[in-house]
C-alpha cells in the first residue's frame, strides 16, 4: 500500500509536467521576429516592399478585425477544398482501380506518367480560355494537382495490403466488391489518409498560386493588391496569415492521424 501511495503523486506530477511542456518549436521564430524588429528600429530602415514585424502585426490585426482577411480566406478555402474533394475522389478511384486491375494499370501507365509531371499552373492559359476567371478556374487547377498525389499514394497503399488478407477473402469466397469494401480499403485507409494530408497542403498552395498569377479572388489576389498599393505591412500580413492557415490545417490533420491511425504508421514520413 505504501508503494501505491508513493507512486501515484509521481505519476500525477509527470502528467502535469507533460501537459505544461513548453513548445520548443516557437523559440526560433520568436527569436527571428525579435531580431528583425530590432534591426528595423536600430537602423531606421524604411522600405516600400517590407515592413517591421510590429507593423505587420498591426495590419494583420486590423485586417482580421474588419473581416477582409477572413473573407479572402473563406474564398480561398472554398476553392481549395472543392478542388481537393473532386481531385481526391478521382485520384482515389484511379488508385484503387489501377492497383486492382493490373492490365488497366499497364494500359494507362504511359498516359499517366506523361501528364503527371506537368505543373498544374502551366496549363493556366488554357484553363482561363475554358473556364474564365473565378471559382471554376481555381477548382479545376486544384483538382488536377490533387488527382496525381492521391492516385500515387492510394495505389501504393492498396498494393501494400498484406497478401494474407486477400487470401482470407478468397477463402471466404467474397466477390471483388466485398473484398474491396470489407478487407482492402479498411487496411489501406491509414496510408490513404496520408495521401489526403499531402493533397490538402497542395490544394492550398495551388489555390493561392493561381490567385497570385491570374485569378482575382482570395488571399493571393488580396496580397497582390496590397503589394501594388505599396502597403508592405498588409502584404506581409497576408503572407504570414497564409502560412498560419497552412500550418493549422496540417496540425489538425496530424492530430487526427495520430489519434486514429498511429498504430498503423509504417514510416517516420507519416508523422511529419
């Protein structure tokens, strides 16, 4: 009994200390921000292209307060997530079919490998002629970029399913649909979720890039308008906010992955 009474406070202390652990990852960014602020103040440097962190923070706060940054964020995320949904479903379907039917995989290999290396932004001129400006243009480019990421990782996930599981399906005399639905997809889903995580980050990148290059909506376009208005504080504020949104999306998806799929992780790559 004495041992139990002694061990319990120690366990509680460990839990408290673990919960109050200092996030060491913020040390370098905070240090760089402090150095940049000091450099601006001490040197008295002024520029039309860059602003000190304090000015960026004020402009970011004002942009969030009046809603212009949040409205642009909503527009960008609607386009990014719509493209992610369309491209992700098409890539998932392609990956499953090509991993299941070897002849189909061989038939489409040359076509896929010819189209896949083309950057989605490279077809922007053609996409503008087809879709014009607006959501349709952005969603089409995001979809194209997400298809191949999801396809490649989904195909690898299905091909990586334990062969013994497939033998179980044959023993139980399950048809192809039942084997896929009850055995293969549940086993491959943790790796497919990794594909979804990568495609999510890519969808935001392509959406913002499209807005910067041509599409007059969303965060990318708003950042370019701030730059053309010679407002470096707001320009950098948009850049910082885009980075924060991308970090937040990845952070939430990592939490979901570790919560539900941690025991299925097969490499350190899945945890990054």
